[in-house]
C-alpha cells in the first residue's frame, strides 16, 4: 500500500493558438493515478474541491482505482496550472493557487489520518505542496510524525515561482531528506538546490542525512542512481517520440514504487542493487509511455507489459 500526499489540480494545456484544454494533473496526483493504473494499492491524500474541476479529479482518481479514504473535501477552489509547450514538448507552467483546496490544508485536517498512514508501505511527498504555505508546514508535519516507520519517497519537483524564501525551503528540504528512504532529483531540482555542483562530488554528503537511494533523472540520458552502499549505475532510456513531458517524472515515481511494492521489496531493510536496477528499468518504461501521450496520461499495466 502506498499513499500519495500532496496537490491535485487541473492542467490547462495550451496549443500553438493558446487554446487551453483541461487535464487532471498535479505531481502527486499524477503519481497516485499511475500507481493505481498499474494495479498498485493506491491512496491519495490531499484537498479535493467540490467544484466542477474537483469532481473531475475525484472521478479520474476513481476510474484509476485510487482509493478515497484520505480525501479532504472542501468548497475551496481547485488549483489551475496553465501549461505551455515548447517545440520539443517540454512543459512550462503558470499557476493560480491562492486559497485553493490544496494550499490551505491544515495539520488539524491531517491528524485523523496519521495512524492509518503509518500502516502504509510507503508515502510519496513533494511537489508544490511542500513549496507553498500553509500546506507545506502541514505536510511536513506528516513526515516528522512517521519517524522512519514508513518509507518516504521525496520528489522535490521544484517550481521556483512557488518558493518565497529559498533559504527556508532548503532547510525544509534538508529536514525531509533526513526522514526519507528515496530521493528523486531532476536536473532542475539539483541545480536549484546544489547550484552548479556535480552531484557525483556531493553525494556522500547527501547520504549523511540518512537517505538510502538517490534517483537523478537526466532527461534523454536516463537516470543515474546512487546507493548508500556506494554503488552507482546509470539506466538508459529507449528513444521514443515525445508528445509532451507532462507527468513524466510523476509516472517514473509511480513505476519505481510499484515495482518494489509488487516484489515486496518495500519491506526490505536493505535494498540490493539488482532490485533497484529492475525497479528503475520498469519506471523508465512507464515514463516512456507517458511522454508519448498528450498530457499526464500514464499507462495501465497491460499497455507496457
């Protein structure tokens, strides 16, 4: 069982004529949907509005076999993300998020779920929900309460426009990786957090936090994986026609966790290199399918096997 904790929103995806089409999205929500479609036992925790877009989100989650036990229903509005694509299908985002269903989540709204969260095999957190307030403080509280009882997979998925104080955000980042098992960094995340430093030169320092596995996605070059055992490897990705990159990293996260969960490796105290290699290979297949589709539309299991 894996719980995905964070934002849900609507991606308004533009075309060359600046006509925008709505798609259910949000980094954490995308991962929950992908995990459910892969037949994983998927739970989403976050604010889901009762407005028209919120009902669309709720239906999409249900259709993808994501359980609603941890929904926080509210009449606050759904976050909107305006998405513009460049000539290679790479997405750029603008957000409308003030006083939204996800942004105003409080610790009091999360407290009733805490004991059930502790029963999960893993919790995925990150995205804009840890970059905005007050939801950032509320969701960080969940990671603090788990005290390493549950595997935490942390994907910062940084959107600089959401971060009002970089120094405070970096402090939060350091606290969360100290509680996490897995850290996924994109090239953009790495540059925002560590500047121009090559990750190879600072990975030992990062491991001092207690993190076990670092997954560094490097675009078309694949994924470089660092393990606290000192082992390192790079997993390449097969070329594919890219329609757009929306949800690619989110699908990777779901694929990685699904593979480990399906093989009962999330219960392992020490993850071996072979298991991680297989999980990354599978995750790359899931992400590869997603970029071949319009919007965040991850595969069902029979579409990649």
